[in-house]
C-alpha cells in the first residue's frame, strides 16, 4: 500500500503542475516574456526602416564627412556609433550598455521625427542631430558588444525610452527638466540616482574650472535672445533636485542654465552642477563637477559598474528606472 500511495502522490503532483501551466494566459501578439516574468509589450519597428517583424532593419545614413547617403544594415551603423560614443577599450559590459542605448536612440529618433533633417536619410552622423560616429575606431571589442546585444532595446511600458547619456554625472544624475530643460512631461524612468563615477575619469571632468570673458558671456546670451546689460555678478537663482543650477541671473537677464551652457560652450562650461561663479573685472570664473547634462546614463558610472561586475542590464536599470530590455530582431 505504501508504494501505491507514493505513486498516487507523484501522479497528483505532476497533474497539478501540468494543470497550472496550461492555465497561464497566452501572450498577446507584440509581447514577449520579461526578464522578471510577465509579458512586455513591444513597439513596432518604424515602417521607414522595417524589413519585416523580427528582421534587422536597414538604414539610409547621411555621412557628414563625404556628404553622401549610404544604405547599410542597422547593426553595421551601430558599430560606428558605439566607437564614436565610447572608448573601444572599455569594459565589455559598459560597451554593451552603450550599444543598447545607441540602438534605442535610433529607433526612438526615427519613430518620433520620421527621419533625418538631411533629405532622403533616416539618420545622420551629424552629432548635433543624432549620435557620434567613428568607423575608424571600430575594433573587435566594438563588434562583439554590438553582436552580443543584437536587436536589444530599452523600453518603458512598451515604448522606446529617451536614450539619454552623458560623460560624468558628478556623483548624481539629473532629471530631464533640470539637466536638459526638457519641455515635455518628465519621463517616469528618469530619476535622480547616485552615480558611482569612476575615479579613473579625467580629473578635469570630475572637477572643472573654466574662465570666460564678459564678452563671451554676453555673446552667449544674445544667441538665446537675451540682453543682460552690464553685470558684476552671476547668481544661481534656482536649483533642481540634484543640485544643478536651473536658472541663472546675469545682469538684467534671468535664463535657463541648460540652454545657456550650450550657447556658451558645453565643452568648457562642462555642467550645470556648479560649485562657484565669480566675476572680477572682465573675467568670469566658473567651477563645477561632472561633464554633460547629467540625464540618463553616466558613461564613467557605467565604466565603474562594469568594473565591479555589473551586467549591461543592471547598469541600464540603475540609470533608467523600471525599464525592460527586449530583443527586437
């Protein structure tokens, strides 16, 4: 009788497992299994570049150096972008995280804008429009990072995320409104998070000082339609959640710090995470921390997390809250 009971228990256990599995709802079209379970809705590949569901898209890329449009496979284009946006000798997990973001950027760019400002192209190598491009720096490590993440993009609630990134967060990332003066609703996946920016980052990016003339300040203000008049100080009148300056008062002008930084020179005024501004005679000295707008993924933060053994998914989910990484092709 003991053997019969054991057989009966085994039979009932197997039956219950089978019955529970058969009761799970089928996935709907356009969904795939998420990494933590549950179904993730996937957006369509933009019609302009689609070669069919789950097929690698093809892109018409305007090349700024030769002023021609070249058609190429999506992943071929992506390798040039990755080599332009991140050092090709960086840890593979950081390169993979950047590759996923770069791929997402293109998908969201084409879906949102329909294509490049250069007629007949889907995207360009013009960094002011899209992303950096450096085909000469593509090596085996770049190719491997692209291949290892083939077709992977970052989604939030079934939509491509705004794939923002920057060089160095100065220890803490910014909201989109704070770092970019983003005019739309604040994306829920962008939050202020601590960023473990690597101590190997250039010291002049972690903590920077820049000197400008008053004439340079006035010229930058004129670019954004402001006339400050004479001034002997620059005041931070408003800060965002991460402590970055969001509004500055310069003479008669009160302006958004993010736009002013771009107009002035974003390679010299490296961030709006300002630690000091002084005006003496004709000289304006600014001090600050970090390099870039501070929104999304910090590249030097990704570098450090990769060094600590974090996966590309862990890196991206630290900087983009509540996202899913899914494979489109």
